[in-house]
């Protein structure tokens, strides 16, 4: 049977197998028909993906894959499924719950208490989790959702006629009450868990958001500068005062939009500055993403300085045995934990009964991790929750395979604001103009990280030192989701919210 017939056959059956060799489907519970998130989908060579929160996946196959090659699907608490690609005959893959039948070895072993299991986890950390230098193919999605909950102000005074209440209302109205942004990167991440021993080589990146709101703010900034140009005197400076605090700002710092120069040397200099700015922007994008990935790697529970300290400082937590389950053929203990001495997190651990490795952990904060309220400025970091899933490689070490984390914060400002124009060269009273407001604004935002590691392989220090980072890749702007953008690459499937995202106005 040739490839085209295979394609038609699988398409008719609802299981898409394109000439580009991509399979896509959704995994559901056979009893409840509910999607199953975080299911491992892989071939016999261990290359594969994980289903998203809606149970969906797409898997890119290489040119050597045959229709008789087996696809293996596994998830905690379910019967593993493995069969040739050409035997998948539905566009929905059903998994059945696995009955708990502990094997005789587990039953005959000492029945550990929850605390004894945690001690075994600590004893075996160095044996179970590697700290070698590795190369990791990563897909990283950063989602940000902001909600402006309050945007009020009291107009006190303005001696510049154009800076009136109507103009200030237009400024506030231009800020969207709700906004979302999704940034995605694919690349190779090198190193171990040390900040100074990491490299990132980007392959591709995208940025999905509404650019129109950004342009609205830019036009208002231009208008604000035009107003100042027409009203301020030469050699003026501004004093910005909020409550007890004040700072001096030169007028030129406000006037960021200069008139175009016709001088050839000035134009040449301007172009050189733009080129350098573009180069810095490229470098900074990659550097920022590398820093974000480094911080994620530092959060792994087995590292001594991790914020997730329920293993390294287990005396601060209470542990409770909940149940047993299976992940493939591995028997797994399920433990819940909660703080007992002012610690920050509660959650659930899934511990391999054979080697005492934590294969999955879910965690959530029980109190605000950071609060601040002083002189009208407030901050409440009220949410940090996530999950980590680890996979065992051929050398017997567990490595992070998937991470998901949500962080939520509320910010507020309620205080007066004065912008005063001063000029030392003007005779008499040096105060020229003044804008006086009282602000009352608040917003809440949730930042979500999703990281999937497709391949993790050890490399030598010499190989690591020879790696040259690719800092030239910039994210492609997308006003709406483009299903073709990641064609040819394995990624974490986007959820429905991403697929449905559309900017108000599409801008080239």
C-alpha cells in the first residue's frame, strides 16, 4: 500500500496522517468521554509529545516512520495502549482506567508510611535525577492575561489647556480592560541547572496579540509630546511628584519624538542607532527567554535552593498516603502534602514504588507569596500553582518532560500625581505649568508557562563550549492563530482560546 493510499485510508477513518507525516487526535476517558490531559504519546524510539489541557495532540513523524510502527499512549491511572499506526481507526483515542492490582513484590515489601516514603525519596534523589550537561529540544509557551479592574482618577488642575480632562479620558479609554498575549518559542536549550552554564539557540518564535492597542498608546504618546512641545519653554525641566516623593526629569526625556533631520551625517547616525537597537532587540529577546527557561529549571523540587521545598525541608509539611495507581507497568504511591509550619504550598506527589522517584507533582500555594501595601501602592502575588512530569531515560535518570505553572498578581495604585514644569532662566516665579491628578487604578494578571521537552541527551563540556547561540530569531507577529506556522515541528497543541484569538484590527 503506497503512502497516498495510507493517507486516504487514515483520513477516512478520522485519524489524520498527512503526506508531511503528522498525526493528530484527542485522547478521552472510555467511560466518561472526557478529554485526558498530559497523556504521553510516543513511538518506540521514545520520541513523542504530551496532550494539552484539552487532551489534544499532534505528532510529527520522521521520514523513516512506517505505518506498521507502533504508537504508545500512556497516562497515570489508565491502561497503556500500544499498537501500529495503521490500526488506529478513530479520530478519538479512548483509554480505560486501570484496576489497582499491586504486584506481589510491592505487597510483600515493607508497608511504608507517608513520612518513610518521603525519606526514601530524599535518599534516592542523586540516583534518580541527573545533573549532567544536556541538550534539550524545548517548546515554551508564555501566556499572559490582564484585567484592568479599576481605572479612575480625579482631575485636580492643569495649566496647559490641551492637557484637559477630555484628553486624559481618552488616554484611559485607550487602555483595554482585558488583554491577552501568547508568545511561543522552539529551540535547543543547553546546559545544566546553573545560570551561568546555559545556552539557547532559537529555531522559531511567534507572538500572538492585538497590536492595535499598542498603536493607540503610541499615538497618544505622540499627541502628548506635541502638546508639551507647544507649551513648554526652552531649558525647562519637570518635577514629577507623587505623595512624599519627587524626581527631576529633563524636558528632552519627555520629548521622545524628534523632528526628522535632513542632515546627511545626522541621518546616517540615526540609521546606525536603529540598526544597533534592532540587534539589541534580537539579542535581548533570546536572552530573556533563556533567563525564563533557567528560572523554570531552578524550580525543580530536587534542587537545594528550589522554592518547592517540600522534599528538602519536609519537616515543614504534613504528608498523607492517599492511594495507589499505575503508570504503564510501574506501581505508584499517591501522597498529599500540606504545610504545618508556615510553609507556602500544598499538593500531590506520585512516587514510583520501585525506585522512589517522584514521577509527577502538582502544587498550589496556600497563602499569598508576596504582599506589599505602602503609600497607596499595593501588590498581592496571590497565585502560584503548577505541575511537573518527569520521564526516565535509557540511563535510568529522570528528567523534566513537562511543566505547567500559573502565577497571578493584583496591583493597585491610589495616590496623587503632580507634573510641574520649572525653568531657572525665567525671571520671577520659575514654576511655568502644572498637571495635578489623583489616581485610583487596579489590575490583575495571570501569567502561564507551558514547557515541553521533546529530547534530552547528555553532551560533553567540550560540546557545550562549542555551541554558538542563535540570537537573531525574532517572534513573528500574528493578529490571529495561524495553524500553518508550526507545520513541520512538534509542539504542545494550542488550546481553543489560542485558536479562537483574533485581534480587533489586523495590521501588517
